[in-house]
């Protein structure tokens, strides 16, 4: 029976393993365990051979005896089929494993299978280009190119039916760890004048090869098209580049490789203390000298008890300095390769001394699918969860690409969840502003694209919520992540802190997800949110978790004026202990960060007055604590002065937000018309530091900058606090030669401008329409029509469903001054809910009109006590 089974023969890459360190086992479909034959190659790989005796799904486990852990990708799954005529079968290494950005190959045998179509698909964390070559002998060779690590499903169908073993499960690894491209450039430019790389395919044929092998085209830093090429033999290499199956001009391209250009790992010298020992939490360093090693690329990776990010700096003389920082003590394996071969001494065993960080890390990863495309005229929805809010205090607006702003419907759900609904009338990027008591909630303003989405990525993901700001022991800390604008990808969330914090994840199916974690010990936690292995804006987040607040939960605050405060005038509010026993303390933090203690006076048993005097305009945070723990709602936000900066009304445009050339000035404009005054913060992160100049223009502010190194730059624009404007951060592709003098670095430049109010003027005035209405058919109800309590919210309802079309007007006159603020909110079908707060005792008169006419009962007499 064994002769009838297709033999299993694979070459698998491994790292950090000495001679005889890899052991393997194969689990058959019946549960038996067999030992395969393993041969160690001299190129960092092993060959695994196994003669199956059963057909079906097998599992191969490969263990590194040095650390008693699975090698990358293990355990692997492979399917065994019988060798018989007339049956379509698929076999080869690409059905079990592969390496990121390298071709994964397998073969399909259709000999004597009769008529039928062959269908192939690869599903996984990244789009994988598939290439299929008919060998004219009843078989075809298939290659696919994964660009992200993870599990991939390989689907092979013949005549609309899965072949045996399909779908196959392939584990794609980022072997050998994190690679850093260093040393001499192995990027070869080709004379191709094609703007769209996606329409081109390429393959390379070496002098000794019988067949061409697929290779990847890339856009080089100077803007030309080329390939990443590491020659392994001398002679003439041919690169074929095709568009729609036909050679482009000048294809095939000839690349001649001389003996002196072949990368020779044996001639690389590595020196420095960092290849032998290091200290936990400290930076370790070593030097790599490739001056006599020829033409090749350098790969560096490290494996051990903790992640150790690798940084490198090309010294410009054929050497480079490599640094890394392990966070935990123990034994590490440092791999240094040149031209895909270990350099002398590699892999190095590094002993890391010191004490560990004592941190616990909890991590989850979830796949995010591309959202459905929204269309003009269809209802669009945006989901949120805003804790500790009252639906009556929530408002939403949508600004379309033409700049027109309209109110959006906001639907109240359970447990402080909300859904914003609107029907777009045009394609493009819309701005959705969601506010609580007039202030933008976390994450707002939101970008919502109607029609096809633009370029996605981690910079298009946003997150917000109290769980990214503060927490309490044994209480769920919640936040929301919005991935709709980022396209499909992998969302990774980790919580690191003094104790394990279990993470809970809920996909809301609308491009957002609700996340919570449960801290079990107080202290500082770090919440990292990554998309396709890249941090999203503002990640990682630092969160301080307090001990259980205990009796602090019982305290309440009244008479806190959240808006309308003035500088150098005293303000006060009341705190009730509600039976709790202990002392309270309070402080106010100004917009510039200045802290000042509040004056606390006991009015009666269990009731306190808290007084403070603001000295700046802007948003102040009032921290109220009981026995050292924040009371519910603390810190409280209050606005002093006319702080009306609204990031939802700010827009940015210009070439400098899309592309640039090294050494050349580019610019963009931030339009603040209608947004009020506020602090405009501009940050540019990228491969070089940039000089930024900001000048005032009629519509807002113009930023001029000059990038000096090629690569991707990210421009962050925030307005009136920590709120990103829509589209921020913007991704800018800069091309051209490197004029910065250094490579492999990350620089940040920032400027903050205190803006003034900008307005637009127009000579077009709209005429008042002729409404047809009947105010006598309006009804009203609620205690707020008769009575109110000082500094307490009063409410009543007006229903004009049968009164035709018109506008509702509400006004309140008091004994000395009118009511400071009246909130009128439309709840659909001409039903309005009105809220107001009175600041002094006495008799008031309230007018309620539908158009120009009083509604029944108006004017109303109100008594405030």
C-alpha cells in the first residue's frame, strides 16, 4: 500500500538551530505517530522526507531541541493522496508552508483526468498574486506570492470540484524573523516606462536554470522600476517583463554578473559586544563589515524570551551599526546572514543579563474584511459606544465633499451605544461629527467614504474610548476601533501591564469593533493597536489603572457649569458624599497643563462646595477624588471663554498631502473657515527631518516643507486639542535621491499655530420659503412647561406632526437675565425635545412659536425654585 501513496518531500527553512537540533514527528489520520527522515542542509534549511502509509490529512511537527519550541510555522498540515491515473492531484511545498514575499510553489497533475476547468484561489491575510504555467505534460506549475505572514487557504478545483485535500492550509512565516535590508544595494533598475506596476509580471532565468522563476517588480526610491536581485552565480541573467502576456519594450533585460559581484558571506566580519552578551532593557550594539563580501543583502534577526526590535544605520563605508534592545533576560539566538548565507560565527548565542520587566502581555489578532461599498442614496451607518452619556446630550452632523453640513440622525441603543445614520447625495469623503454636550467624542470627527475606498493601511484606523485613557481594577475598560477606511487586513491588540488583562472582542459588522480588557492589578498598562503589523495613529496608548474606587462610587456632583465660564471669575459646584465617610480633594488642570488645587468648603454634613478660578481660556479638566480615587465622571471637562474650535469643520488639501520629491518644496493648505479659533498642530514623521514654514492665507493656513530622503511620510493634523481632522494622518510618497546623508532613521517635525477665526463671505442670500402651517395643531407636554429647579435640567416635548411645515422657536426671559442655553432637539416626524437650565430663582416667561404664531398655552409661566 505504501508504494501507492505519493511520497512527502519538503525543504523547510529554520533559524537558530545547531547540528542535530531539529526533531520531527508525523501524525497520521488514524492517530499513529511516525518519525520522518530529516537532512540538514548547509543553507539554513532542512529536508524532510516521509513515506506515507495512509491517505488523508497528516500533521508534521518540527521541534528545536535547543529551546524545546516549534520551528516557525510548525505544526504543518499536508494531504497525502494515492498515485493513480485519472485523478487530479496537487502536491508541493507551497501547499504546506512558505516565506513572506517569496514564491510558494506546488504542482497540479491532471493526466488522464478528462475534460474540465482548473480553478485556483489563495485566501489569507494578504492578496497573493497567482501564476500558473502549463508544462505541456499533463501537469502545471503554480506559484503564489504572499506579502503578509499567517495562515493561507489554497483552493484547487477541477470541474468545479475540490481536488483531494483542498482547501490546503499553508503557514506563511516572516522567516528568519525581522529582516533588515542592509549592505550593498541589490536593487537593479530596468528601463521600463509603465506607470501601473499591477499590470506587469516578471520572471528571471539564471545561466544554469532550465525554467524561468517568478520575481517581483518594485518601484525603486529614484522612481524607476526594478527588481530586488541577489545573484548566486556568474554569467548572463535574463529578466522578462510582460504586460497582458506580451513583452514590454526592451524585454527581456540582460543582467551580467561578474565573479567579483557574487555575495560571499564568509568574507563578512561581525564584531562587538552585542553578539555575545547584553543587558535586559539596555541597547546592545555590534558592527557588520561587508566591504570585501561582494554583491548581496544582509539579513539580521533575533529570537529569544522577548521581542527585541532591531535598528540599523548604514555608515556609508560598507559597514553598518546594528542595535537591538531585549526586555527580558535569558538566552537569545542572533542570526546574521549575507546573500542568504550565515556569516562566520552565525547563529550567535547571546546571553542577556539583568532582571525582567515583570510585565504580562495579552494579545489577540482578528482578521478584518473589506466593508461593503456605500452608494449615493443608500442609508449609511456609523456605530459608536460612548460610556456615561445621556442620549439627549448627543448630536451628529455630516459634511459632504462640497462642504455642506447637515444634521444626521442618531439612534440610541442599549448600554450607551449609538448609530449615526445619513443618506448621502454625492460620492466622496464625508465628515461625520459626533458630539456630547457640544464637544467631540473620542475618535470624532470620523471619515466616511461614499463610493470606492481610497488607499488603506494602518494610518486609516482610529481608536477611542475611556479604556485608552484610564481604568479601574476589576472593571472592564472599553474602547472602539474603527477599521472601515483601512480596507481588509489583520487587527492586532495587545495589553501589557503588571498583571494579565483578558481581552474581549466584538465585531459590530459595520467597520467598527468593540474591545474591552479586564485589568486585575493597579499600575501603568500599555495598549498597542496594530493593523497589518503597523501601529495605528497614537498607538501605543498609556493607561493608568487605579485601585478599586470603593465608596467613591457613591459620590455625585451637581451645579457644575460646563460652558460659559470666564477667566478670573470664580466658579463653583457641589459634591455630595451620599453616606460615604472620608475626605475629598480636587484640582483643576488648565489647557497649558498648569495645575491648581480647588478650595473645598463643607456646607453641611456630607455636602461640599468646590471653588476654583480659571485663569486661561480653553478646556479645563477638574479632577475630583475621594480617598485618592476618582469619583464617577472625574475628570470633568469645562470650557472657559469662547472656545469654539471645531476639528470637524477643518479640511486639508494640496499636493504635499499626496506626493513629493526630495530636495523640492511642496505644500498643503489647512482650511479653517467656519471652524472657529483653536490650536492647529502639524506633525510630519518620515525618513528625514523636514523644515516646516506655516503662513496665513485667506482660507486658513499654508504649510510648506521640504523632504530630504525618499520614502513614506505621515502628516498628522490636529485641531483644538487631541482630535485629528478627517483624513489625518495623511500618507505622502516621496521619491528621488537621498539628500539627507543618513538612511534607516525616523525623524519627526512639529509646529503648533494658535489660529484666529476664519469666515467665508458670500453675496448670495436665500429667500425665506412660504411655509403652510397651523400653530393651533401643535401640542406640548412636560413638567418643564410649568416648573424648574435651580441648576437642574428641565425638559418638555413639543409635537407638531399635524401642524404642517415651519420652524420651532423657543425663548425664555427671567427676572434679571434670560436663560443662558436652550437645547432643541428634533426626534423625527416633527417631534421636538427641549432642555434648559435656569441659574437663578424666580418667575420666568417662555415663548414657544411654530413659525410666527404662538402654540396653544404660549407664553408659559415658569417658577424656578
